[in-house]
C-alpha cells in the first residue's frame, strides 16, 4: 500500500526546492545584469568625460596660440569639436543616463560649444570673456562628474 502522505510530502519538498532555486537564480541574474549595466555606464561616462576634456584642451591650445590668425584659431577650435568625440558619446549617454546626468551632460556640452564659439569669434585665452566661460565650463563639468558618480553608485 502506498503512503500518500510520504509521497505528498516529498512532492511538496521538491516543489519548494525547485521554486527556491529558480528564485535565487532570478535574483542572481538581476543583480549580475544590473552590475554589468552599471559597469558599462561607468565606462561610457569615463569616455565621455575624457572626450569633453580632450576637446577643451584643444580649444584652449587654439586660444593660447597668439601666433595664429583668428581664422586659424577658429578652425582649430571647430576641428577640436569634430575630432574630440564628445558629440557621439553625448548621444550614447543620453540613451542610458538618468535625468540628472542627462541635464548635466547637455549643460556641459553646451558650455563647451559656447567656448568654442567664443574662440572662433577671436577671443583669446587671457581675455575676461574666455576666463568667465571657462570657469562656467569647469562648474558644469564638476556637476556632470558628480551626477555620474551618484548615478553609478560611487562615493
């Protein structure tokens, strides 16, 4: 004769074990997925910050080189924006970033673009408009970096 209580108990135990394993795997998968996404975002953010800084360096170099004509400085400043990679990375950031990073990213790029336009107009490194806008960019850049660190869960 079959002991139904034993069979039922074994079946319930197996069901609990399988369910527990599946739930544990799902939690682990979610955590791993979130970790991979967070690491991917950190890498993208670091690349974007570097691209902004590279572009700034090239614009600054153009504005400092008083041996160049205004047109030459303007061309170098325009080329800095084309070659720096900030625009392409900015669009990638806009796809994955939260609202805080998105706003800060747009503000930093806009200020850098304004700095480029200023150099194109003939303003050089030592002039007050350049220094004021550079200070503004440094503030936007710091805000962006803070937003990125906060979103990425870094101290």
